[in-house]
């Protein structure tokens, strides 16, 4: 009996097609990578291989195959749209706009190209222009939860919080969000007297820290509150709000309704002019603060003042990388854009005579402190940090926190401490385009990349600002930041 040819292009193409149908993108790539050398001009194979590589986050490889496909058949509008998506993720925004525009010239009502171009414009800081394109895409698919969520980000980035948070409720119908929701009915704003409301800590740790500010407003509704958050936040949240806070969903007591923390602005009718508690709403535990004070006093005793120094140095906390979730491609891509490296912060060493730097960095990136190539002197006591309550105690004793867009930046600003945020070019919707301030935190100043991958510019700015601050200091710990 004849054996099947292991490199039979017909068989391999069928295998790749079946894998693609099942969304097994790794198997799709494995099959079509063998077909391409045998059929290098097969446009469909090139497109399927490029599309599967895109889904795996292998964007440079995907772009090569997709560009090859459109060079053979330029009339493929879907291929141009895929090229736009890949260029968007690579932060090649001009190329993304050109590719999406090509797709729309071929098919003006192509939904993925309309939405892709809208998302590209929002990431470039043009939310109003983005809304027009997203409106067109949604007109054809009004119940598409991903499209509606994308439009919510454009509304929010434009500062229209009433429409934005209403539209943001569509996220709860997307696969990513719906899989993690509690069981039972959600609270839509109906009376709560005598009932138990579960507050669900949705999103990342920074989201929870930002949106827990609304909890005191719920105490006036004559209801019982219980809260579910990840373990690192349990001690801080239970102490601040005086309600049962648990990490384990199986341990939750019975409840009548639930509400995700990020739905509270919508349910409570918040606008950009009514953001509560911008001056801060968290307070560090005095006992933890006292323990940290002992540690910092010991540091001061070991330190020699710089030449000409007549005042204690500024105590500056640093965070240069976000928390990575490698199993979640979208989060991984966002984290690669928001994070930098400790070596990128080396220009801050110019301030070393008048500032002492403390690491607030946890996770894998903390290992960069031991890199002998690092040019920035930094003190690392993070081994003493068990959770956010410990971090809050340390941060409360610092004069300033310089951080990328992470949970620690939210924690510091919620404590009312001065924060200089290093924000990526395609900044999060919560930081309004073209502004260095934010309605969410009075003590935060935002330094945004002027171009993708350019951390040098914002770091140079915070270095210059820190030098100015050390010469003519702003109010330090214990007083409101200007």
C-alpha cells in the first residue's frame, strides 16, 4: 500500500484549513509553512498563514506573508485590513492607516477596516475622528460587543464619560470579560435597601485601585457590601472600606446582586466633571508606615550627603515595568508598549546628589536591579513587600513616584502622593490626549511618549523636572502636591 506523501500540498492545505477553522493557529502555521515553499504564489495559503501568525502575535512574520499576498493580488480588501491590524500592533501607524484605507477603497463598508482605522486614530490621540469610523462599523453590526467596547474607549478618550461608560457596559458581553463575571443578576441602579451587593474587582490591579473610590458612595444606599479582589489587594481594601473582602469566589457569602467596580461610574451617573476623590482616598496603615520609617531612617544613616547638599535628599520611588500576563496576548502586547527598562531610567542618575531612588518594581523586571550594566543607584527593599498594604506604607513616606502606567502609579496617586507617570504613545483612554493632568488624580502629572518606542523624551523631561525640584523643592511628604 502506498504511503501518503508527507509533503503533499493538497493534504497539508486541508490540514491547515481544518486547523484554522478550529482556531488552532499553531497547527495552522505548522501546516501552511510547509505548503508555501511548494506553492509560493498561492494567495489563499499566504493569507491564511499570515492571518494565523497575526493571531499568535508573530506580527513581523505575518506582515511578510500578507504583503506578499497583496503584491500578487492587490484587490484583496481583507488582506489589506489584516495588514493594517498587524501594522497597528507594531505601532507603525502611518502604514496601518494606509492599509486600512486601501481596504476601504476596495470595499467602503468593510467593518474590520472601519473599526481598525478608528482604533488607529484613537491610539494616535484623535478620538473624535475615531468615533465617526466606529459609528459606521457599528451601524452594520450594532450588537458586536467588541466594536461597542472599542467605541467606548473613543468616547472616554474624548472626555465624554456619560456616553463612554454607558457604552463600556458592552465589555461585559465580550468573551474576555464575560468568562470571569460572578453568577447572578447585576445591579443597574435599582434600590438596594436591605440587600447585599457584591463588588467585583474586575480588570487589572490598577483598575481596582482606581475605581474603588466609588465605594464610600454606596454606604449611603442602606445595603450590605462584600467585595472580591485578587489576594494582593485584600488587606488594603478591607482596612480602607471596612467591609468583607475576599479573594476566593468560593468563600463569598450569599449576595443579591453584583456590580463590577468599573461599572460604578455608569450606574452612579458620573461625568468628567464629577470624578470623586481626586485628591486621594486611600490611607496607609500607621503601623506599617512606622516599620518603613525605621527602614528609611537606617538608609539615611548609611548615606553620605552629596557635595553642597544642605537638605535631605528627595525620596523617589521607581517603577519601570508592568505586570505581565503571558497567557493573554492582548495584555502582553499592551504591556510591551507601556513598559520600559531600568537602564532607560539611567538619565535620572544626574539627580543622584539630591535624590535617593527606591525600587517599587515587583515581578520579573525587578531582576534588572542586579544588572552590573545599570548606571542608576537604587535601593531595593521590595523583599519586605507582601501586598499592596505594605507598598502603601512605603509609598506614603516617599516624596515622589516616577512610574510607567501600572497599579503602583494608581496606588501612589490614590494616596495623594505626587506621581509622574511615564505614559506610552497610544496612551490609555483614562489619560486624556494632549494633557499632562487628569481629572482622576490631582497629584499626577503625565509625561507621554511623543512617538512610539520613544522613552528617551519623557525620561529626559522628568529628569529635568527632578533637577529643578531638587533646587527649588515643591512641597514634600505630608503636604498637598502642587
